[in-house]
């Protein structure tokens, strides 16, 4: 017997289809059993499982009882199907990133190249020679898949890969300087966000932070004076999300490398985003390349896979063979290693770098970053009237020039000229209209994420490639979607 189902309800439903006087107080409700016995319910059970279906049936009947509404079996089944479909929607929704920040950490950073996606899908579907030497038939190393490519692209002797750049810094410090001092400039004690603060990472790596210099100026002699027998490592950190301006001094990698060499102490350079190519050839602001750091004599360079490189989340460590070997022997390596899916995607992404001429076309990150502003503007001009049509008259809709940024801490202060569409409520009264508008765009079947500035909702068109999908998505505004003024 299903609890909560009153026999009297079932009886009354069977006896008469006409509401009697007492029905005004006691609505017609089917029993849980009756709904579950229905043929249409069987299909729902098959798809969602019995337990979830029973729970949804109870929920629907319970809600009707609370509202004192009658409910037919068909109506109950419809309600059950809609509840279960809703709860079955993935919470990791794909969205349109129209924020103007190309590598948005909260929106998953880089979108992968088709080549990388194909490779990842293959690796998901099949067994792969991940740690298997096909020539010798023996065990191999998973990093072998990309080691040579990384060395070729960076000029480094050796390379290894871990879960992300934070992990790369962690394992680098722990391997080379656990129980010893790590010298770092006060101007480079960064917080990246998401709880990545250099002093905290150092502590977890078991190293002692040795701060040198001041916030704005650090000299070579500051590093030199701090070196003692306890020193385990010198750390250089790319100040990727801020810039100290004015009376400043930082020591270039080449000078630090010399000092490190003289004292036989390894120098690790955390480049953050890093890049494998000189972005200025694509008309973008220059960001330090990994090869530059290697050429400067840095012993180990760490950088991210899903920032400017345009691949999946990963952390790369490239540099001296003996140091990389030590890192690979650290038991942390196993805890921080990456899986076959990402490894496949990384390999395919790195291969694209072998042909710099087609890179900007095939790598979505670089394609978005180097997109001509005229093209973005034309897109905005084409879409603005369509958006006006969808939203109705209560808004001023304009094409504007705006500025996009790279994001994820790469070239933090430089922006790229872009174009977008601003949507402004015609007669703002409550002051909450723009928030409501932004919420409505986020509630679309494929949420559209823009930004709010100057009491307007702004959609930067730089990252929009599929405009027909964008427009058909907006149609749910017209079909009485979730938007109302
Ligand atoms: C982004 C960044 C990190 C963290 O890299 P993840 O790949 O996000 O773990 C570390 N250091 C610097 C300088 C960074 O810019």
C-alpha cells in the first residue's frame, strides 16, 4: 500500500466522473499505485528507474492535494515526466560566453580544437597505448606521448605533465625544496584566485618562504644576499593578473639564471599562462613564451594547458633532464597525473603548433583572440535587429565598440578592441531591470552570459561563432520563455 494515498480518493474517482458536493472539499486524486500501473508510466520507469518515478508520482499527487486540485491519471503522468526530465538536465550546461573574456576561468577556459576533441573521444572509446611501448611490448611512460613535442616546441631538454599549473608548481617546489628555503620576490607573491596563493602553496609543498626585495623593487643582490646553505630553490613568478607600475624593478630571468647556476640552486619560473608562440605575430600583446624562459637559462618552467595554449586543463613542467627525473620520482606525481583523455587532447593540440600558419584558424582560443574587429562588428550589426525583434520594444538596443580581454591572468591589463550589443531597458524604474535581463539570458535553454556595465547588459560578440544557434536559442523569449518585464 502506498502511503499517503487515501482509498477513498481512488473509490470516488472510480465511481463517478462528476464532481459531487463533497468533491469541492476533497479533490479527485489518483492513488500512487494507479499512476504506476498505467502503461504510459512504464516507459517513464524504464528511462528514469522505479525509485525516482515513485518519488515523482508522490510529489505530483502531494502537490495537487496541497493545492486542493483534482488530478487525472494522465495529468499526473505528465507532471511526473516533466519533473523527471527537468531533474535529468545536466548541471554542467554549455553556455554562450559573450562576456568578452576569452579564457574565462568560471566558464571553463579554453575551448578545444576539433583535432583535440576527436583525439579525446577516441581515447575515451578505446584502449590506448598509454603506458605501453608498442615496439618493445613493455611498459612505457604516459608522458612519452607528448614529451618530444613539448621539447621540440620549447627547446627544453625534458618535460613532464601534471593535473594543472598549480600542481606543477606544487610538485616542483616539493621535489626540489622540501624542508628548505624557496626564495621569491615580494613583488611576485601572487594570489591567482580560487585559493592559489603562492605562500600557501609553498607551505603545502613543505618549503620555507624566503621573501626578498620590496613590493615594487627587487634587485639581483636581494636574491644573492638571501642565498645560504638552506636554500632549496629560487622561484620566479609571472605576475599574471596585476602589474606594479611606476618606480619598479624586477630581475630578468637571464640574470637570475646566472645567479642560480653560480650557486648550484635550481631556478623555477612559473609562467602562469605562458605561450608556445610569440602572440605578436597574430597582432596580440606579447606574453612571455616558454622558449624565451628556457633560452634565458631557467632550469624549470611551469605553465597551464588551458590558458593561452588552448588545450585541456593540464600543468606542464619543462626544463633540465635531471630535475624532471626527480619530479617524476616524487610519489605526488601519481596523485597529480593526468588521464588518457586529456593526454590525447594535449597531444593533438600540441601538434597544431607544428604549423604556425594554420594555428590561428584551428585553435579556437587563438581564433577568438585574433578575430578581426570588423568581423565582430559586422556580426553585432547583423544580430542587433534580430535581438530587437525577439525582445520587443521595451529596450534600447545598440551596437557598440567595446574591449575584450584574454582572461585567466594572461596579459592582464591589455585589452583587444571588440564589438558588442548593449541592451538597455527603456524606462528603468526599479533599477533592477538590467539584473532581470541578465538573469533572463542566463535562463535561456543555452544560457547566454554577458556582462553588466553602465546600467546596460552587454554582449561582446568576439567569441560567438554559431550565430544561427544563438538566434534559435533566443526564440524562447518569443514563445513566452522565461522573460517578462
Ligand atoms: C593561472 C596561474 C597559475 C595556476 O594555473 P592553473 O593551471 O590554473 O592551475 C599559477 N601561477 C600563475 C602565475 C598563473 O597565472
